[in-house]
C-alpha cells in the first residue's frame, strides 16, 4: 500500500509505503506523482493499493492496555450507577447485575471491541474476570471476541481474579483453568486490602506465571504506604524470579503520595526491573510523575478501564478521548506534554504488549512511524497532534498490519457488521 500525503506526528507531508504489514519507506510527499497517478494510474506498481491521506495526521494506532471488555454495557440502554464505595462492594454489584443485561455477553464484548477498532485502537489488553460466580464464562466471551477480530486487532487476555484469590474457595483453581485454556497474562489485585495476605496472594500469582510462562498484571488500588508496601513485594518477586520486563502495575494511583524520596526509589526500581505501568487517567492526586517515568525509561501505557459498565458510567471506546483526559488530569498545556500523552496512548501501550515495539525514550520521543515499524496506523484530522487531542475528530482511517480495517468510525472489514 502507498499512503499519500500524510503528516507523520504532525510533521511535513509525506508518502508512506507499506509492505508485508510494516512501514517500508517514508518519503517527502510528491504532489506531482499524485497528479500523474490520477491522470494515468501508472505511477505505482500494479497491485499497489492507494490511500489518499488528504493531509491528515499520521499516528501509530492506539493501544488500550487496561480495559474490561467482559463487563461492558456499550450499546445498551443507559442505567443508573448502583455500585457502592470500595472494591469488594463494587465486585458484588457487578456480580448481581452482569447476567441481566439486555444482550448476551459475547455480543456485548464483540460489539465493544469493534467500536474500539473503529475509533483507532488495534492493540488491546483486556481483563477477563474469573471467579467462583462466573467460572470461565467471561473469559470465554473475551477469548471468542479475540478470535473473531484476529484480522482487525491484536488482543491479549488477562485472566483476572477480580474477587481475589483467598476470600472464596476455588478461586485459585478457576484462575489456573483460564491459564491452561490460553490466557496471555495472569492478574492479581490489592494483595493487602482485598485478600489481606499479600505474601500468599503474590506467591500464587507469580507461581502461576512461572508455570504457564505468562506475564503478570497487578491491579493496585491501595493507598499511600500500603500501596508502596505491596509494590515492594512485587518488585522483590520480579527480581528473585528473573521476571524483568514481564510485570505491569495497573492503576497504582497513590505511589507518588508518600514522599519524593519514595517516588524516586520506586521509579528507579521500575526502571531497573523493567516493570511497566498502566494508567486509566484518573483524577487522583499523589500519582507518579509521567515526566519522571518517561525520562527514567519506564514503560507507561493507557487504558479506558470500564466501558459504561457496572463499575462506572464512563468509557466510550475512544482512546483519543482518554488521551485528552490524561493530559487534562495531569494539568498539561504545553504541546510537548500533550503529545507525550498521545505517545503513551499509542506506542507506550504497544511496548507493554510487544517488547519488540519501540519504547518511549523520553518526553519528546515520538516513535512508531519509522521504516521497519509495524503498520498499525491511524490517519486523523487535526492541525497538530495537540489540536487532534483537543478536537477528537471523526475523520479517521485505521490500518492494522498495513490493511485498512476502519474508516469514518466504521469497521470496513468483510464479514463483520458495521458499527453505527
């Protein structure tokens, strides 16, 4: 494919040639060649697809590395929020309601994933709750969507014990069953507050990770020093088991709230052990600095979390909206920092899912569009990358492995229904 007249990361107009799913060439835009093509149709080799960028921005496609596809209510009638404060109360609210939705779960999951692709997300790391209530039902719904959309997006599934591992007998066995069935990542959650036995909880999670050769993702809602304590236990196990580069801390809202010295120590530890962070852009104080994390080489990705589900009415399948939220909640106004949020939402998450993907080397780094990079791309209307975050337009074209999979917020692949 030849993509004509696009502006990579808002730079000068360029023509981008894609071959075998990767960027093969990036050249200054040749308007004369475009005119020749329109007149004679012989300016490119036979069989080469042409995509007119129309001067739009060219960015790497979005990577959502923290989403709960299995609890989605996207596309269903709006319902009042009924959850109570606290993780366990929210788990019980979800448990009481998720089976009663107007549409079967597999259809809800597939429809939500489709909308995510339509808006520009081609890499997804989704949780799938496994517990004594749902067994593998929710895991199987997410896995089915992963298989259905294999040509449109790369999806990794986290087997996630949302209700903990120690509170309900049988939880560990169900988690292991999901890993045996092919889960890509093993999850854990609030080792101190939820299970109240952090050493046992984390030993179980890391033992399963070793047994099934998968990565680890720890949900951490715990506040202040308690969250720091759980994080230090995660770091100890990462070091002892040689799992550098295979662990992600999700949420981790309060790790920057204890002291500057503690924040620095944690960031240095994450960099040393290559522990990644996944944020959902919360409006919370006490978070670790995105600037310090980037300058220290820590991988950071972005996710939407829930999608208008039983935990929260927020979420609309558009990671560009969540990029705006990330910039807004961090108080960013300078273009370099807003664009850094775009880099986190695209290649930051990609580097968590795929260790071959280029990492962010600092706040000003804009990777993902060089020769040899994977051609997961989004063409987006906007004067600059920062203006695109502010305006969040609908004139988008999405490519996965060098093939157009969505245009104008509608999936265009054969055999799949088109979103409205």
